[in-house]
C-alpha cells in the first residue's frame, strides 16, 4: 500500500472515530445534564444527611456487582465478536452473542440472589460506623435496589452488541431514562416516601432502559432469547478472557467499595460529601470516557484483526495529545472554580455553606485525575482489543494496593478529601503502566512487520 493510500485510510478511520466520538458525546451531554439536575434535586431534598449515606452504601453493592459482571463481559465480548464477524460472518457472530448472553444472564441472577441472601452478614462488616437504625435502613434500601443488578446488567450486555455494530447513539442516550425517572420520583414523592422515592425512581428508570435497549437489539436482528449453538471454541476463548477481566474488575471495582467503607467510618455525612465531590468530575470524565472508550474499541479491534499497527499508533497518539491538552486545562479550571461551582449547584435547602466548603475540597482532589483517567480508559480498551486482559488484571492489583495505602496516608493528612486524592494518584499510575506495556508491544509488532 502506497504512503498516499495509507494516509487516506488513516484520515478515513480517524474521521469515523471522531464522528462516533462526537455523536456519543452529544448524547452523553444530554444524559449528564439530566444527571446533574438529578443531583441538584437530591441535594435540595436530602443534603448530606444520614438517609442519603444509607442509600449510597446500599447502591454501592449492586453497582459493584454490575460493574464486575457486565463490565468484564463487554471487555471480553466485543473484540472476540468483531473477529468472528470479520472472519466467520454475521450468523456465527449472532450465535456467539446468544451463547454468551446466556452466561451473563445466569451470572446476574446468581449475583442478585447472593447479594440479598448474604446482606445480613456482610453489611455490618462493611459499615461498622453506622448505627443500628441506619444499618436497618441501608438493608431495606438494598432489598428494593436488588432488581437493578439483573436489569442494568442486561442493559450493559445489550448495549455492548449495539456498540460493537456501531449503533452508538441509543446506547449513549438510554441512561437519561433513569435520570428522568429519579428526578420525577424525588421531586414529587420525597415528602411522602423519603429516601425510598430516590430508590424506587432509580429502579423504575433502569426498567425502562431495559425495555428500550431490548427492543433495539431485537430490531437489529438479534434474538433476545439466550440459546446454545455449540460454538464451544469461541465460548471457551470468551470464558478465558472473561475470567481474567472478571478477577481484575472484582479488584478494581472494590476500590469504590473500599473508599465508601472508609468514608462511612468517618464523620456522619462523609459518604454523601464524597459522592457530591465526585459528581462533577465523574460527569466530565464519564462524558469523555463513554465517548472515547465506546467509539474506539470496535475500531481498535478491527485494526488489530488486520494488523494495522502503525495506524493504531498514529491514531492513539493523536487522541492522547488531545486528551492531555484539554484535560489539564479542565483540571486547572475546576480547581480554580471549585467552591463557586459547588455553591451554585448544590447550596440550597439542606445543603449548607459548610457542606460547600468540604465538597469543593474533595472535588479539587478528584479533578487531578481528569486527563489520566481518560487516557487510562483508551489504553485499557486498546489492551482489551489485544486480548491481553491479563495485563489489565496485573495493573488492577497494583491499583488496589496503591489505593488502600494512599487512602490511609492521605486521610490522616487531609481527612475525607484524602480518598479523592488517592483516587487521582491511582489513575496516574494506571496510565503509566498501560502505556509502557502498549509501547513495548507496538514497537515489537512494527519491527516484526518491517522484517517480513
């Protein structure tokens, strides 16, 4: 292939990725706006009160299991699905989807039952700082939230197949249903139902996401009925990759669990303060991560299947430069504007000026992670596309160890904000580790192709 044709191909792929990124970003902005409005309503109604602490701890458990089970599913599924589709055709790829969906559904059902049945045992150990009354409320909220594990898990699985076939928009927009449902229930029912309005609103919203994406998957020619066709080689390859990612996700997702558990042992309202401080950063980083990560993994997987290593390197470097330029600028702006931003967003009703000062400090510490988090997302998608998920697992072990150690160190120095600062350091180390690995692999592949 001539250099001219290579340049044209790189520009074409780059424009396709950019188009997908912008489309996903546009949908995600709508979702983030609604999510922010939801947080404003929640702050107005509940402040940093004890009931909200109980809700957030109850939500951590389902979120943890969804992240571990379904997050691992996506990372293992998409690269293999695309390789099967490219080499064996769409019919075999659809059969593979049905088989692995069957596995995912079984795991989600088992997880839902286990979480509910074992709640009396693990919750007191997780949140020893809660009073008996607050612990009971947390347990009751967990029971109400338990259907979210299966529903949201299936939403993520169905979203994966739509993203793999580059139907990005609906998947990116669907979380707006949960945000809208939560806003409606909290605004109209919080006086009558209290914190249960927030809980029920979330469950109802996820149910509508489940219905919406199910219809979309069916409309694109996929069967929603899990079936087994006997493609054992592909399923075995998936299971091996899934197991590695599952163990890594189990460890990495535990950092959120650890952060919330350590916050629960501090002053009352610390879990809620940590949550509010994370909101703006999570929205910004989530916007970028959703757009970049979702758009890039199908293209990375396709280029790797075709051994286009130079193209991957060029495209990756372009996006990393863009991330660090805009990410560092965003970090500086957020730190400068942190307190006025929190005051504008949340300081009303039950949310006091004292809450604003604490949450702004937490937000500033979280802001340091912005460029490194986004860069880590791209690097992790690339490593997953290489089917080198054991590297992600090793990186996760390092991240968890660093997170726990720095949590203890920074909490002693700056209190609850130390948990946020620790998280930022984790993503800096994560990016450095994954970039070092990718650089070694890429240089070897390019050198090997030049010899041939």
